[in-house]
C-alpha cells in the first residue's frame, strides 16, 4: 500500500470498521443482499464495498485473496477473513431477529456448503440478472460504504468484469 492510499478516507474507514462485506457490485442478488444486511444490522457493524472498487482490491491484496474472483462474498472481521458460505453465515449471525439461527448451518461441512454456494453464484446472473454498473446506494446506506460513490457517477461497469 502506498502512502497516498494509506491516507485516503476509504482506507481509514476500512481500518476502523468492525466488519467489512465485499460483494459483486453489478449482481442484482448481491445488491439486494447488501440492502437486506443493512436493514437488519441493528448495531451498524457492517461496512460495504463492491469487489470491483479500488478499496476492495486493496483489502483483498492485503489479505492475500485474488481480486478477480467476483463469485464470492468476502467478510473481513479484523484479521479474520471468510468467503462464500462461511462469510454468509458469519454475516447472518450478527443480524437482528431470528436470522442468527441460520448460523446453525455452519455444522454442515464447508465443502458441501461451498458447493451449494458456487452453484447458486454460477447461476445468479441468469436467474436474477445483473446491472451494467454498480448501483449508487440510497442515502443512509451510502454512508456505510467504505468509499461512498458520488451521485451521478458510473462506478464499475459490467464490462470491467
């Protein structure tokens, strides 16, 4: 990480975030999932960034993860990183309501959980579509993004994938 990047507001927000969710910014299911997490995150612990964003690429690099794998959700909690089904289950564990009960699925062996996750991820665009670019989050949610997009900007085109 260079000195300019270390001083960026996005990097500072990332360093102080309790939990960071990296998601595919052009995926309709992922967008709906971020909105769902935001709506059920009673304690406001989650911060978000599209996998296509510079801050996400920096975080992935820092945690020795590939930056070209957009078929996964990544959860960063301090130095602990989870992907795929484990990330999803660790996220629901911290939500309000009855959602933490789903964390009981953690007892299913990870290879089986991740196989189901990969199957869904491989079909999500066909079933639910995708956007041409990352959506600009609504006010309230925008502040929870590590590097909030500015109104009127076309952030990450689907062609960048």
